[in-house]
């Protein structure tokens, strides 16, 4: 990681952006009453990543929450058995 006086490279910048997203993601999950570790991941394709680990039940709850708020589109007919 670059010091404050050194110029950051693209990967350093991507990591900083991902790190800065962690508090917002943490707050959003807390508002949903979901818990799980949130970490900064690797840089992939020039983008920083944020890793969220959810228990399976929480993952289903998160998916339901997103589906209820996402714009409707035609379904693929895929079963979630």
C-alpha cells in the first residue's frame, strides 16, 4: 500500500474503494438484521471486491429482499428446488 506521499497505483486505489464500501455494506446488512463477516477481497479486473459471508438461511432472506425490490423481468423458469 502506498504511503500518503506516494502515488497510488490502480490496484491500491481499487482496494481503498472496496475498503471504504465495507461500513456501508455492514450497515445495510445490519438494517436487514443479517450478520456475517465482511472483508475486502482481491482486485479482479481492476475492481476491488468486498466479500460477504452469510449463513444459508440469511442468504435466502437476502435474495428474497432483493427480488422484492428489483425491477421485474421475465423469469428463466429456473427452479430453486
